[in-house]
C-alpha cells in the first residue's frame, strides 16, 4: 500500500468526524511514522481552533483509527491547528490565503530570486501570483517551483491605525482609540 493510499484512507475516516465538529481538515500527512492532522475552522468563520477542539478531535480520531486500523505498523498521531504562520503545501491552501502576506522559498532561482515575500494576489491549480514587498511588482510562480511556503503574521495592525489618528484628541477619544486597538490586536 502506498503512502498516498494510506493518507487517503485516513482522510476518508477522519473527514466526517472533523466536519461534525464544525471544523475541516487543513492538512494531513504521514512521515516517519507520524500522522499529522491539522484542523481549522472553515474560511470566513471568525473564531479559530481551541485547545478543547484539538483534544476532542484527537480523542475521536484516535478511537476511529484504532477501530478501523487503516495504517500498517506503529504510528504517532499529532493533531494541531495550522497556526498563525501556516504552511502552504497545496493549491487549496494558497486559495484560502488570498490577500495575505506569504513567504515562498523556491527550488531554484527565478529572475535571480530564490525567496519571495509579498501579498498573495491570485492562485489556481498551476501557479500563484505574489505582489513582492521589496519591488511592488507581481511575480507568477508555478506550484512545482515552490519548495516551501507559509503565511506571514503581520504585527502592528493596531499600531498602524494609531499612527494614522490625528494628534490632538480629547482624553475620552484617546481612551476609546486605545480600547479599539487593544481589541483589534487581541482578536
């Protein structure tokens, strides 16, 4: 049985469990005896995955895998969320992260560059298009040229808002602005 077949068998068993919990499989991979299951909320939902979600998915999936035994030999199950700086391995991953900052490492240099960072503008089954941070130009890259990619968490969205505010405000307006920034950074 090939690795891809094992992963697909596991995916078929795990997907209904994850969906029943209002989550979806972000990634599933088997490497060196470790089955890594990454779950996330569906795109567009405001809340993220909690530790309670992770614990419940881990218990339910472990029970299902023990019952159906889709994998030969011993393995370790790891359940997690993809995190703030999430790996981008499939075309679907890139489609979820449109208009976000991404960092891309290429197998070989293209136009003299092996590393890219910028806003992900477009993605499909063949390629992605990134607006590069350093030049402001668009660069298209085939998925087959990508060695590794991830989203980049951008700090300071609340601080940027503070810089744009007028200098002279009453104390009550300043406090409201600070409260709004704190809520924005916390969420």
